[in-house]
């Protein structure tokens, strides 16, 4: 296998792009990425395109990449469509890496473009069901009793709500919905209900409503909430530790011009935010949004020919895997794949200078910090509370703000992680720069099947020997 280098990486600012098409978002990252590498689009030899929601929202189920890229004049070359839930962007990157590493191509691109935000909020939240085993959703809903809160958890939640009730009521700026808005919401919910009932069965729809799925938040938040409660029972982790993670990520994103949220939040403000599912408040959960990100990869000979040695970031390891049927006490997919990535790169967790991990919630970051070996199991919350995951700490995590604050447009998130690490390893991260960053790891998971993610990719990157430092981007 040949050595592979990232010669360009780009992301747009994540947010809400109601008036732009997928093609528009793709152009907003592809063109700057090509310019960064000094390449013409015709020099790309193969491209992998990641997207998850276009089929659900816009009925563009097939040939997504070809449709999105033809307006840019990118055609003829092999374009492979990738759909791997939230791990889609990292999966596209892995395949672009494999194309170069195998010798099949010298220059490849990975691209993720996604529109998740929609005026029909019922459609948005119900679409996340597709990241579960929908064929067995009815049986899963029958078994939801394991998600029930214990008496102790019910008491802890009630005490929390009472403690912060006065702070919520004191907040200003909330507006009552107009009659028109309420009618629209009812109509939207009814349209989605018919869609689900006709495709999945009305018995499943009734069970979903009874369980509260597809309401005002993604069902994955309920899964994360359950896992967070399990961690709290087993190790004694706390909601304050989760709030410390979310507060840290909001601080990091305030320094990132490409983040969806660019404001800070204190631990107290995170705790006082609206409760989504115990123990997760809104500020601990990734927002809904749109975005696009990309990366161009090349072999060593091409890097030298193009004169890009000073900006070329080496891919020391690229690992893609799927979840497996296992008992809860067996090794987690994050632990399994990160160990493989460390082995392939000849590194260990102690060698990493920073990390980007899949924090669809604050608990996601806590969990993956443990899986990646940055601390013993049970101490992920302690690591954050002691400021070790903050810029300047022992192992800065999610210096971009992570999914919680940078944003999470499903198919683009994994490539936004790559962009964040490349920017750091080149010394171009500005106010959020990790001093002396040399080695970095990215973990991007997607879907839920059994007791772990359905898909995951882990990448280890090494910075240029003598990077040319530029202003942060």
C-alpha cells in the first residue's frame, strides 16, 4: 500500500441553508478545496460523495453525486455514492484513501453535502429513524422498558428541574406560536404520520407515538440518554460532567468561524437549558443543520510534483468497520477500531496531540474519550471536568466545537472532522491552535444497531514536517 496525503481540506460554515440546493452546497466546498490544492477539476481521478437525507427529503435516492456535481462540470470520472448514516463522510474519506493507497488513482476527492434542516420539523426528527433497524422497529418498541428511568433517576431528574425552573422562566425572548404556526405544525405532523404509517405500518406508528419517538427531538437522543444513565449508574459520572463537556465545546466553537454556534455557554447555562431526555439538556445535543465539507488526497509522488509538501498531511491509518452482535460487556466498536488504527500507525493514545470525536451528545464525547484510550473507563467525565480536554489541556478534544456546537449535517460531519485536524496539524487554527500539534485522531460513528454504532471510521493523521503557517480558517 502506498503512503497517502491530504493535500487540501475544506468546510463551509454549518447552519441553515433553506434556499440553497445540494449542488450549491457542494460547489461552496469543492471549488475552494480545488483552489487550495492548485488543481483543475479535470485532474481529479475519482470521487466519493456522501449524503444521507436527500432521498428522505427530496426523493433523490439514486445517482446523488452525479446529480450534485454535474452543474460544477464534474462528470465522466468514477463518482461513487456513499450512504453510511452519520459515518458517511468518514466512509467517503476512507474509500478515497483506499483508491490512492491501492495505486488505482493518484488524486481522489471525498465530499459530503447535506441538507437536514427543514421547515417541517416532524419530517426532520422522524428521518433519524432511518439510522435504526426499521424492519425490527416494532419489536424494539415493545422492548423499550429497559429505557425507563429508575426511581432514583426520576428523583434526580425532578430535583434538577426544580433547581433550574426559575432560571428557565426568567429567560426572555420566547414567543408564543401563532394559530397559523400551530396549524402548520399539525398539518406537517399529519403528513409525516401518513408517510410513516404507509411505509412502516400504522401499528408501528401507534407504538412510536406511545413511546414519544419522532416528536421534538431525534430518537438517537433517547439512545444516548439511556447510555448516559447506564454510565452514571456504573461509574458515578454526573450531569455536571456532561455539562462541562458541552460548555467546553461551545467555547471551542466560539473560536471557529465555520461553526454553526459561535457563542459560549457556562456550565450553569448548559444545566439550565431545556431538558431533552434525562440527563441531556439541549446544549448537550448536536443541532439540526446543513453543510458540506471535502478533502483531496494524493500519493507522495503527486505531492512532490505539485510542490505541496509543506501542506501535505499524511494519513497514518484509515480504518472502517461495522458494529457486531455482541454482549454489552464485550469490547465496544470504538475501542476495537481505535486499537486497530493505533496498531496500523505504530502509535498509541499517548502519542495523540488532539482528537475530533463523534459527539452527537456530550455523552458521546465522554464515551469515545474512554474508547480511544485517553483515560480509564469510567473517567471520561472526570477528564473533561479537570479541563484536560480543553485547548491547553492534556488531550484537547473537538477543538472545532464538535458536533454539539460546530454542527452535524450528517453526510458532511466526518469530513468536517478531517478539515479540523488538517487545519490544526498545519498550524493554521488561529486562536484555537493546539501548540505543537503533530499527531491527531478522528472517530466518526453512524447509526445504531444492537448495543453499538452500526458503522464507524477512525483515522490517524500526521502533520507536515515543516508546515507553512497561515491564518486560521
